[in-house]
C-alpha cells in the first residue's frame, strides 16, 4: 500500500496537489479527504475539480450532502458528510448513489463508516495543520479499493 507524505506552504500548492491526484484518477474513483476544519480539504478538492475540467466555483456543500459539478467528460462529485449520521446511511443506503459510481469521480470530506461506496475508495488523503500556511498531506493508496465504476 503506497503512502506519500507531502508538505505545502499555501493554498495554491495544495490545489496543485489536488490537480496531480486528479490526473491519476479514473471513472468511478472515490477519494476520501480527511482532516480538521480549515486543514485544506475543500482547497485540495477545488484543485482536483479544476484539473478535471470544472469551471464553476467549487464551494463547500452546506445545504446538501454534496455538489455535482460538470467536468470534462466526467461529473465531479464533492461530498461533505460532516452532518450525516451513520444511522442515516444505514437507513437509506441509496443516499450516495447520485454522487458515486460510473460517470463520476468523487471526493468525500468527512467520510463516515457504513457506506459501501466508501469502502471501495481508491485513495485516502489526510491534511493537517503545520503552522501558519503550512499543511501536511498524506496520501494513501487503498489497495483494498474495489472498483466502483468502469475501472
Ligand atoms: P477544510 O475544507 O479542510 O475545512 P478549506 O480548504 O475550506 O478547509 O480551508 C482551508 C483554509 O486554509 C483556506 O482559507 C485556505 O486559504 C487556508 N490555507 C492556508 N494555507 C493553506 C495550505 N497550505 N493548503 C490549503 N489551505 C491553506
Ligand atoms: Mg471543507
């Protein structure tokens, strides 16, 4: 299981890391994005979405669990499951199906246990504060990642 640790010194660099990750993703892939509030999760997803051809502004989902953006040849899903209780997922297993699957590449902030779609994730990215504008970014390739789409 490959693991990479990186450090960035500003949001633009974190966006670039997102763009580099995006270049390695394929149809149906899911990326789990972890880290405290303000760690840079949405910033990284923004860079990834840009690289996947999204031109609309990429903002944190607030009134829904996610946004779906039109990219170049793919939908880019951006989920934030912070307010989603595990129980909701158990009772409505289809909750994520509009966001994860063939034709989409998905980034999931605050991934929760219990969703089959997340169990098949391809990468886990963890961001942490490193003082001022520095952020540490750990990228783990999830060997167990079952294909969620056309890969
Ligand atoms: P999260 O989604 O993890 O809550 P955001 O990406 O929304 O975090 O916010 C991160 C904040 O930190 C932004 O205001 C961004 O400009 C700032 N920031 C400062 N340095 C960095 C960095 N190296 N990488 C990412 N964001 C940074
Ligand atoms: Mg966020």
